């Protein structure tokens, strides 16, 4: 996931963490393969102006100065009472003004001194964003470290328990030097939040990577979750792109329902079997031809699993592509048909495609993508003079047969 950091010269974006694409690695299918599985691809797509406009409305609302005005790392989860909780990584708070902005352009804008936090959560009710939880929601674990929330789900407090809680997977990153100027991957954690009040009760480390000497080989889990047959499949990736290697790779773990916050319950795919306490093996990516960004998304379309990531090469700044498989462990096939969602004018790029199954209906898939200024030089000024640049945008997809 890309990082925005405040420096003496402003805020920048390193897309290398997310704009890789994924290489195909043929691995044995696990025993979850369904014989009815078939190739799926994007058959049609359209901009979802309603959702995009709702985030613009909420971000521009000047009624409060301690709420969300922009962010990236867009994830969502539906709560038992029907609300949708939106989780973000680096987030702007503060006041939004205008338009026009100070240089006379027709953009809403924020002051360059506006506060920024490492994570936030916004509550939506009946399709309308209504409040930001006190931010940051997840405190820094230690000086020089921070937490980014990724995928989340509601599950039993423990297997078989009638009480439900919200589990949020967190990425822990540590401040570092080039090429890790946007943080060194450190660990995967899981936070437990009470319902319905969304109070953070506890945080537990489930996958520690700090002893892996090469940071580019460290794996963080939780970019996406898929539920099936009493298991939660937790996908993750490494950060090989941060050191200019060709591509990041995708990995998968699984946890029985109710066990996300129990490190002993996690099993990792080692290339042949599921096992606890093993080094996971990549299920997608070999670093030569294509690759996956460290933030990607997987959904089920019937018995078929579909993975969305940014495309390879130069198109990785603008274009979303997909892969399909009959099992979380693969083999993954693709890439299939690409599409390029709309972007605002300027030196901007799309990244972090994420699906939102809780908003998808009638066979359609809702997908968000984040937008940010491409170059580090002048990024802070550009994000401030046009607040719409650092907000999610949405499209609606229809999947169909394809190779």
C-alpha cells in the first residue's frame, strides 16, 4: 500500500509498492477446487458516480474539523446493524475550503498545515457517510512505527461463540531509509473491536517478519479476505518492488471462522499443503513477466476466484487487470481483460484496486481505486490545492466468461 509522508519538502507517493502486476506461478490446486469453476473476466464496467460523489460530499463538508477529508488504502466491511465501516490508511483531517483555491482554480482545497494521521475509520449508514471515529483509530505500536488497517470481517469472538466482534487486519511498518522511505514491512496484526460501539479492545501480532533479513522478502497478510466453507482465506504480498525488483508476489493463509485473532489458528500455504508455523510460498508471481501490487483484491464469482491488481509495465499507473483461479492456492490464470478507469487531469495515478462485496448486488462487483499525485516533487502542494486527488473513486463491474 502506498504511503503519504510529511517531509520538509512535502508529501509524496511511491507507487512501486502497489503498481506491480502479478506473474503466473502454476501450483497444485488444493482440495477446495470446484469442478464447476470456469474462466472469468471483466465483461463491462462503468463509473459509480453515486459512491464517488458521496465521498466528495463528505470530505468537503466543513461542519467539522476533526473528520476525514481524504485518504487511501480504502477497505470496507458491513456491520451486523447494517452500517458500513470504511477503513483508510494515511488520512487527511482538518478544514476544506473553496472553491476557488488560492491560485484561482475551481477546486476545493485544504491548508498545507492540515493534520494527517496514519489511519482512520468512517461510518456509513444507508449509503450516506455520517461520522469519522476518533483518529487515529489504531495507535502507533512504538516510536517510528505505525499501523495501516487493511481487510476486516465480523466473526464470532471465538469459534462457536454467539457473540460477534469486528476483526481488522493491520499492517505494521517501520520508518526506514531509501529505498524504504515509506516504511519497512514489519508484521501483520489483528485488532478486535467490540460491537456495536467499535471500541478497540485488543491487538495481537499474528505474523512477525522483523527477523527476515531482506525486507523485500517480508510478507504482510490482509490485503483481502475471502470466506468459504468455514474458512477465512487471507491474502498478502511482499514488497519486492520497493527495491526495484520486477514484481511483488501473492501469498495466502487460512483461518477457521472465529480464529483471526489467534496466531496459532493461522495456516499458511507452503506450496504443497496448509500448515502452521511455516514459511509461506507464493501462489502468484515469479518476477519476470507480470506482477501483483502489494495491495490487491480477490472475490468469489460462484466457484471461481477473481483477483484484481494494477496491470504490468507502464499501464500499471492507469489500468486494472485480473486473474482467475479455482482455488485460493491457484493455479492462477491471466491476466485477462484490462480496463482503465477515469483519472483527474495532472500527474496522477491509480492504485490499490479493492472490491467491496457488501455493496455488490445483482451480479455486479463494486471496486474502488485510490488516486494520488505521481511525483514526490510538489506533491504536498498539489494534494492541498485540489482535495479530490486523494480520495477513492468507484466503478461497477460485470464479470463473464473469459480466458
